[in-house]
């Protein structure tokens, strides 16, 4: 690995490791509450109500020093028998090239709208643009699910950076399940596919996160 790449990779890992699981789960709960609770400026709650699964990544870090990269950790939950399952852990990685410099943190929410999208989400990893397409989600209470993009999309995503809400396609980003983070939550390494069967008990640290999800 070249020195610039090593520097960026180290920086991304360090900034993402600041919060342990309980703190990150609280951050994810707050992101959901704020991004879905802002009416005309936020995520349409009607779409969350139709989603099969949800992914929340609080504070996705982006660092650029000529060569850019992104790294973050978050959680997924799927709808089972009228409720939401215990959360599985994910990490998101990506990179970009070109003349760029700086750093930023972005909150991301992704909705998985159909069974085909669920299958991709529950694989060991998938790359947006190659293995799965993520469309930029519509903003606001009036952005109904009747548009072509929301009716055909497997996954929809939104971002919030510096108070600005927007749809985001996440092209080039890779999602991987994070079994080591799951071990911190559940006491053993466990795959997300097993967690979202609905048979795994919600750990105490995730109860607030599930309470927030239960509103949708």
C-alpha cells in the first residue's frame, strides 16, 4: 500500500473506532429519529413503512488527501411478523480518485424495498453499482412511493451532512457484514442472516434503537 493510501486507511479506521457498540447504537437511534422526523425536509415515513429492511450508518467518514476514501459502521434490521428484528452490524467502505482534500462526516439511511434487495443485503458483502443498485431516495412528506424510482428500486438511500438532507446513490461503496461487531453485541460471532430471522433476542444495548424503529 502506498503512503497516501496507508495514511487515509489509518485515518478512516481510527475515526470510525471512536464509538463502541452501545454509543454507536444510540447514534443510529438519533439519526433515525432526526432524519425521519423532519417532515418536508426528511425521509418520507411512508417509505420506511413499506421497507423490508433498513440500514443506518451514523457518521460515515470521508477523508481526501489527493486520493479519497470512506469508512463507517452501522446497523441493519428487517421487518418480521409486524415488527423489526434485532440489529445486525455492517461496515461500509469505498474510495475515489482525483484532486481532493478535506474530511467530512455524513449520516446515511438506506431502505431495502423488496426480497431481491434483502438477499443482496444479507450476503457477506455487496458493492453498489456492481452487485446492487441503490437509488437516491426522494425527500419530503409529499414524495410518495408512486414515482417510478421508488416503485422499481431495490434500495433507496438518503444522507445528511451539515444539516442538509439529500438522496444518495452510494455508487462504488462496499457493504460487508461485521461479525466482530456482532460478537460485541451478542457474545459470539454471528451472521446477519441468522440475526434477522427474528429468533435472536434484542440485546439491552439495542433496545432504544428498536424502540425508535417500532414507530414505523
